[in-house]
C-alpha cells in the first residue's frame, strides 16, 4: 500500500518544458512521485484537465498606504483569496518604505499585516523610497541576507521618485548583495511638464492621464535605467512594460548582452488608452487609470510579439486595487478636479491567468509551455523561489492548478473575489479557467471560490538565478 497522501490522477501535466500524461503523488505537501497508476489516501480525478504549476504573481500591491489617503481595496486576506481563486499559489506583494521610515520597521509592519491572513504563500519585495546612508549601508544588506532579495525603485511619483544619483546608489548595493532591482521606468519631469500643459489647456478628465504618461517618457526612463545598470554592471527588471518603444529598449540592452529582464501585464494586451475616455470623456475612464497607461493596438501587437519571442520573462498582474465608488476611492472630489489625483492602479490578480491563457494559448499566440514559463516558472527563477516553486518535480512544493482548457465564461465583477467594486475586464469572453488550486497539497480554491483555509506562509528567498547565469 502506497503512503501517498493525495494523488492527482489522469491529468495532462504541463511544465515550461513539456506536456505529458501522468499522475502526481503528494506526500507531506510535496511532490513525491510522478508516474502512472499511483494510489494514495485521497484521489482527485483530473481527467480532461491540465495540471499546471501553481501561478506565481510576482507583482501585486496589498494593503499599501497612499500619499493622499485613498485606501487599497485589498488587504492580505481578500487579495490572496482572489489570487487563489484565479489559480495562483504564491504572490509577491511589496513592502512600501514611506520616506523617513526605517525599511526594517516597514517589513515588520507588513509581516504583521500578512500573518495568519494569507490564502496563498507570499514573498515580499521591498520598495526603496528613501535611500539614506543607514538604509543603503545597513538595512538593505541585512534584509537581503534575511531573504528579501528584490527591491523596487521608482523614477516617477512625487513621494517615491529617486534621482539618478540615488538610483545608482541602490544599484551598487544590489550588485554587492546580489539582489535584483525592479525599476518603474517613467520620466518624472516629462510627466510633470505634460501634466501642467494639459491642465493649463483645461484637459483634466481621466483620459489625459494617458497623454501625460507618454510612451516617450517611458522609453526615455527605460533607456536611462538600462544605462545606469550597465555602468554599475547589475541585472535589473523593467516592470510593467506597456508598449513597443520601452520594449525596444529592453531588446537594445539584450542585444548588447546586458542582463535586463522584463515584465508585462494583462492591461497592455487587452486595454488601450481609449478605455480611459470612459463613455464620453467622463469619469468612468478613471477605472482604467494605471501607470504606465495602456497604449494602442500597435503596442498590443508588439507586446504579443515580445511575449512570444522571449523579450518578456514574466507576466504579472500589477494588481493595485482601488474601489471606483465610495469613500477613499478613485471617484473622490480631488480626482474630479484633475486626472493627476486619480489613484493609479487597477485590479487583476484573479484574471491574469485566464486572460493570458484565453488570449494567448487559446488564440494560438503563445504555446502552453510559454504560458507556464511566463506565469510560474520564470517568476520563481527570477525571484529566488525555484525549484521549491514554479515547477512540477519530485521534492517541489505540491502547488498545482487544475485547469479546464475548454470552460467558457465571461469575466464578471459579480463572480470575482477581490475587494474592488469593478473589473476593467468586465464582459471579456474567456475560454480556459482554473477549476482547483492546490497549495502544498491542500485545496485553497474550487471553481473560482476560495475554500477559506488560511494556509499561506511567508517565503524566504534565495538570490535570483540571474546571478548564477542560468536564466
Ligand atoms: O498604476 C499602477 N501600476 N500602480 C501601482 C504602482 C506601480 O507603479 O506599480
Ligand atoms: Zn510601478
Ligand atoms: Zn505595481
């Protein structure tokens, strides 16, 4: 008699490298056997289903305070419930350092907020907004050694922007400590200049956010970040690349052998700046305000090409949820006076995988292997979680998503589990949905409904595979 706890039987196992028919045997939360005819104490019939490594969403914002007092619609409980329902087993949220605060204190605050509330595993990135000598010399190195091996820096936003000297300082620390810097690349001064000009012309509706955050400003900042990384000789990740022009900068860097990695997101393959017009340049457009903003059909085509040809390493949601209506929401009196006050960010942790599967695999734009690589295996490798996460292999955590490739359903706010009161993808026709999400051998969501078990743990991370020359 086998001593397996659970067997996932009769499915098609899909990894970033191949697909094959096999049973998966699970013992003590890990994958113990892969074969045929396996038996265990419990059995899940996966006939007709794909068995994928659990989704890893490497870019989500949960329970972050904002400069203007607007409140995020998801904390760790609702955000990770939503993630689980959408086929994810791990998410990587951010610890935001508010200027003047100790980064270590911020980490402890977020750990407290997360503890006991998570339905998926979590691993934190840091946001460095105040690179003081104390932060650069002591806190960051110590935090990297404690497993916080990636940090994000911003080239825009009044309360977060770092100047070039500060960026170079952070890059130096990353190189020394073998950490990975994620860069929000948009040129602050260009955005401010365009904003002033638009406001002076009376152009204050949410749509003008897309004009102020011009693709040229993103292209320029992407090139500047790449140049700084080249000077310091440090790998970086350009996050949420929105269009053709910044993407070409990543390709420019790669052609020169630089270690520049790239992320894109669902909004850049499904939405355009026109969505920010709302019904008739009205405030509905605020539902789509995020930075960088969605671009145009040409950029969507370019992003698809980049997803296919390997320019993009990872596909994340950049889930940054604000309610549209009610107190401390997108629709607030100040935001009505100018697009520049509309909280930036849209929800998407629950719809990331279905959108890429349906639009990508279903429409023949990317292979099933590429889907798994972009959404699970590569994020695990890039951020130091592999092979515990992101793979289906003996010894790996039994984090699995059972996927029905034929199930057809529209995206509808009424069926989502996030804390937002809308989805930017309302009504989108999707073929291919997760039907069961399994974290370390335990079911955390079934048929789009979280099962209510708070099993998630905080993960400590290793240095990125990029320092081992293997990504
Ligand atoms: O608009 C966005 N993306 N808000 C989230 C913060 C960020 O820059 O990722
Ligand atoms: Zn960003
Ligand atoms: Zn973000």
